[in-house]
């Protein structure tokens, strides 16, 4: 049973993102800000830090693919960006220490990188025509604040879960 | 620099960028249908999502109802005023409908572009990345939903079906910017003005109605509805109201900014609209051609 804990946790994060945009009061969305949850990315980055980079990249690939098929219908974007950012993050972590504060700040940086990277791709394939300054004002900053709040709430439970999983792996 | 090219990581990166471009290209071209692995993945996730989404929405609904209780007194006052007006309107609608029916009978006109059959559906997911505004609904090809059908709420048009799987369908909202997402629309001024809905102003959350004649007089608050001439959407589905009008870049046309009638964020119960007329016509013409072939 315990073997399915991690996939179940990530499946929950995957659905939570969609639930979040469904249930958040419409007034928050109807104002001139766009909030995009990136809970899955935060989960993958914490997994990379506390379990292993290999796990992070594999989960990034699987859930990136699911994300693309189910939510964007453009296969390739998140499939590429999730593992790529997990890889960069793993290299950063190797240099720095795995202090929970450092991991949290770096996760937020990873999410910012994901946002900007996806924005550039969307601009390239003409899904959006926002200019960069408007984008930063109405989307990037509110999104980062939202995800920072999520990271603050979830950092400690994530750390505990993934360290437990890492212990289990070592014992097996 | 042989060492440079032998770098395993660099080659991995290059290969994955090539695969990325190929995959994006594959999924961006006009596709009639999704591939079967996509359908399978979408169907299974939509099943799980509907398991989670229904109870969550129910609980959120209860909370919302409690909040609504606070405003009941004010709302009641307001609504009572409107009810008086309703009775008068209802009588008028009844007599007009009857007259319309009789006139159509005289003309022997049985079907119109405005006829449609609604398929009720419930939203089970919404794309969280919010570049492409997509929602997933719980009815698919098994219930008669097909690609490109219009999707409405009680208030008005919200989008069209982008892709279908047997038990779910993905709806692209009118607010997503897509060059292929154009809707033929009428602006109901004194003389009806025709244009197309192209694009969306994300910052102000307004739809753009382009191609209005440069000398047309458009006023704030006029209604915009579908024409039914695009061949996909039925006639007279409300889209929104004019907020402002500006001349376009070359001064040959005007662009009207339309505030969508339906709330594009708070969509839970939707209707997929099956246009009655075109399907009848297609079947008949098919039968006709078959008959001819048999005759030959």
C-alpha cells in the first residue's frame, strides 16, 4: 500500500490544481489578475530535493505528459519543462545545502522559471499576445504570490513525506 | 571540438528539444480526432476528476449558499420589483410566440437556424495553466457531443467543443485567443450589423467584434448574438453587450468591445448545443444521393 503513496499524492496535486481554479471565488478571477496554481511543480521540486533527482525527473515526465494531454491539449510543453526545471534544480541543490528555507526559495524560483518559460512558448505559438510588462503585472506577480503561499503551507509536510519515502527506499 | 559533441547531456538536451518541437507541431495542427492514447488518458482522468470534483463542488455550493443568505433581504426587494414586469413580458412573449408559429405555418417553414437540441452537462475540470482557457465536461461522443458544437450556459454563449472522447469533452472558452476561434455575429442595432468575434482582450476581459462598417452607429449596451451562418452555431445565442467602439488600425472598419453575457469563470452547468437544421439537411442530402446512386 505504502508504495502507492507518492503517486497518489501527486495525482491529488494534479487534480487539486484544477479544483483550485474551479472553486476559488469568481471575484478573485474576474478582477484584472490571473492566478495560475503550480502546485505540481512545487511538489516535483521538493521531491527532487528530498528523495532523489532521478525520482523528480521521472515524476516530472509522467505528470508533465498527463498535464499536457488533459489540460493543455498541446503535447510537449510541460512534458519538457517539468523535467528540465527539475534537472536544473537538482544541480542547484547539489551546490547548496538542503535546508528547508533554501529549498523553498529555490522552488519559487523554479516556478518563476516555469511561468516565464511557458509564457515565451505560448507567445511563440501565438496562444497569447500579452506584452511582457502587462504579463508581469497581471499574471507573473499574482501567480508567484499564490504559489509562495502554497509552498509555505506545504513545505513541511512535503519534506516529512519525502524524507520518509527516502528512508523506505534505503531500507528496501 | 569532439569532446563538446560527445557530451551526453548536451545531446540529450538537443534530442529532447527536437522531440518537443515535433510534438508541439503534431498537436497544434488541425486535428479531426485525438489519438487513442490521448482519449484513453483523458477518459480515465475525467472519471477520477468527476469523483473528486462533484463532492468538492457540492461543499463549495453549500458555503456559497450560506453567504447568499446574508443578502436575501435586499435581493428579495429587488426581485419583487422585477416580478411585476415579468407578468407583462410573459403575456407578450406568449402572444408573439403564437403569432410566430402561425406565420411560420402559413409560410410552411418548419425549421429555422435558431432550432437546437441542448445536451446538459456538468464541468468536471478546468485547465489550471490558464493560457488556453479550457474546461472538461462530463458528456462525450457516447451522449452525442461532437467537435465544434456550441456550448452555452443559461445566460449565453461560452465556447465550443474542442475535442471529444467517448465519455468527456473539452470545451474551449471564447476567451482563449485562437486564430481559428471565430464566431459570426450580429450586432442588434436599428439595422443589424454583421461582424466576427475575433480575439479577446485579456486585460479588460472583453471580446472583440471586428469588421463592422466604419460609418455604422453603434451604441453602448446593444446586444450581440450569433448569426447561425457560420454553419456551426445556431442562430440567436446571446454573446454579450457592447461596451465601447473604436476604429480599427486602418480606419476602414470599426471594432466593438463586447462584455460577455455569461460569466466565463463561474461555469458549472453547461449545455452543449446541437444544431437541428444542419443535421437534418445532411441526412436528407445523403439519402438523396444514395437514392440517385441506386437509381443509376
